[in-house]
C-alpha cells in the first residue's frame, strides 16, 4: 500500500474526566436505523464512537490510521484489540476528549470512501496500569471501508478488557 492510500496522524486530545475520548462524524444527523454496538473499550452510537482510554483525565495521545483497506492489526505491540462497525454520513470524522468546557476538535484525514460503512480497530495497552510508561503509544485507531459486521475481540490480555467486555461475568468469576 502506498502513502496515497494510507494516512496516519498523531493526535492529542484533552480528557477532563471519565477516561473517554470520542471519534465524531461531522454530520450529526441522518442515521436512521444505525445500530448502537459495543465491545470492550469501544462503543458506537449514531455518529459517535466512544473510546475508553488508559487514564481518567489528562492528555491522551492517539495514532490514527485511515486506509482504503484493512491495514492489519498490530498484534505484537498492543495488549487489547477490538473491532466494531461504524457508519459515517459525511465521510469526515474528528476526535475530541470528554470535557466540561468547549471541546477542542482534532481533525482526522478524510475517510477514503466518503460517506458509508467502515470498520474501526482499536488497539490499547496499559489499561490495567492506568497507562503504560510510554503513554504516547497507548492508543492506536485504524479506520477503513468495510460492510457492517458484528463487533469482535481480536486480542484480549488485560484484566480491564475482561471487565469491560462483561462486568457481571467478571464480578461472578472474581467473587465480587
């Protein structure tokens, strides 16, 4: 794949509470029957992807790759990897952190197929430690055109991943 088909950017979003960053479609309406889905650290609602991050507040660094096809998961570099479907009505998305003030939006490269359905793969490491020592590499997001499909776990090694995927099962299994 050459550089015209894959674009990677590094972003920093400020999170004031809740340990969540957002990927937002620039067109806020028109989603009709788009299903809400979730798996582990990633949740999709109409036009919004909520990403649980490694820490409760402060700057969160993301590497975001937008590609015209599946760029392949970075299996060796991350502890937990999850995928989910997303519908973009505009073909343009931006990122922000959860804030109590006015949100600062970070632009993401335009989606290669314009408006339509995409697959999002979220890589994370350090969730059990509330952030790894090198927080600059904790969060990696990949986006490419794909038909809607069920969410799936690609890799899961952290205790936090086990909890986020099924809190009730986690509590039963750990006698809580």
